[in-house]
């Protein structure tokens, strides 16, 4: 990641510390404008685990709601175990379809820190993202099954400054090739990112700018690898992560990324069988189309395994690769950007 992106995150973290200090001394009253009860300047915290169900979130939706101190929408957060404000939405996913869910403030409130949580039918957290103002929380993935799950729009905590208006959007994203499920499946194609494609906002993908994105998906068997390669007219960002946790935010997630590079390749290997989403986008917003070529090979024995057969080497294959493409597990980037 570039030094400018880390600088942006450091500034946001410092701002957050000021918010915490201020909130300890000042109670903030926020006017309720939709979907909740009235405004109050003093309140007793409502009982936890009272997530407000807001209905369905569908592709093409852009909905606005409000976190209000009196509306009772609080729960013990599945990621942080802290009490947070939370609203819940049903999402009906179609197998092989790409999605991008985003959340942010609608009233320029620099104190509201949005977070998104994708929860499966067993109420297990399977994807998570949060961010500082003015970036937006984002979840993007290619669904691996046709199912009905839940997405929670929440806040990092229940400080008074976290109250206020927010939006939640769901885009359906282009998936240029069918998911690679068999070990012999492979793709090589030429395509272009255009203004009609999903728009990734300022977020983990690029804290300085938005960009258009395409999504791909592949299965990887235990002990096997696939090689991903790309070449484009402009600098790109390539992101690989578990099917729904594409930003590799959850503990144990294995992912990889290439930041601000016109071309690159990666032999990506996993310890156990899993499905992965690949996000392909331009590093910065472009008003014109961005042509690129992209390939994912069939499964094969990892390069380091072949080297061990020749010379007995024991180094992990993860240590062989450096930017522009760098594998990461439970990425430190996820920790840094949350100020933890």
C-alpha cells in the first residue's frame, strides 16, 4: 500500500481519538428524520440485542435511515463484542452473481463510523468491514449459493457522536466469466471497466479515490495453487479473499492484493479447500473505459512444492512474493485501518 494511503488512514485514526475524548464530555442530540422515534437530549440506554429489522435490501436499492438514541436499535456486535447501534436487512443472493454493499453517512457527520456485517443463516459472521469518515464500509463478493442472508448496518460503538443519518446501497456487479469450480477450469480474457460497472467507493480498495470494478470467483483445493495475472492500460488494484470476506478482515482469512500496478502475477495457494472472490478495478477513478487482460490458470502444484522436490527447500511459498502482489493472512492492514 502506498505511503499516501497509510497517511490518510493515520489522519483518520487521530481524528477518531479526538472524537472519543469529546464524546466523554458532551452529549450530542441528533434529529430523527426517518424510520425511528423522536429526538432526545438525555436518555437511558435501551436494552441490547434489539436489532431493528428494516426489511429487504435489493440490488439497485439506495436506502436512508437514522441511528437515534431512543430507537432501541442496539446489539452486542459480532465482531468487536461491544454494544453498537444496528439495523438489519434481508438480502436474497443468487449463486454466481456479484454484489457490492456500501454504507456511509448522509449528513456529513465525521463522527459516525459505519460498519457492515454479513451474517449467514446460522447467525455466524462471515464478512465484515468498517471505516473512518469520509470512507465508506464496503462488502463485495460473488455469491457461492442461492440463499437468504442478513446484512447489518451498524456503528463501531454507541458514543453519542455515532448517532445520525446513514445510507446503505446494494449494487449488482458484472462477473465477466463463470466461477472456476473444477480444478481444470481456467480463463483468459480481454475486457474493459466502464462507467456502467459497479462503483467501489473510497474504502479498503483505495482510500484516496473510487473506481469501477469487475468480480471473478474460483475454487482452490487444499495443497493446490492457481496463478492470477493481469495487464492493463492504467494502474490497477487486484484483491483476492475468501468468498464473502474479500478484504480478509476476519481472523484466519487468507487474501492477497496488488496495489497501483499496471501488470502483475501471483501464484496463490491455500492450506485448505476454499472459494475466493477476485476484485479487479482501476487504482483511481477513470471517466473513460480501462481495457485490461486477465487470466486465472487451472489448479497446479505450488511452485515451492516443486522446489522442495528438487532441493528440499522448506520455506513457505508465501515468503516468495512481494509487491506489486503480496499474499496476506489476517492482514495487518485490517488492524492498522481500524486503529487497533
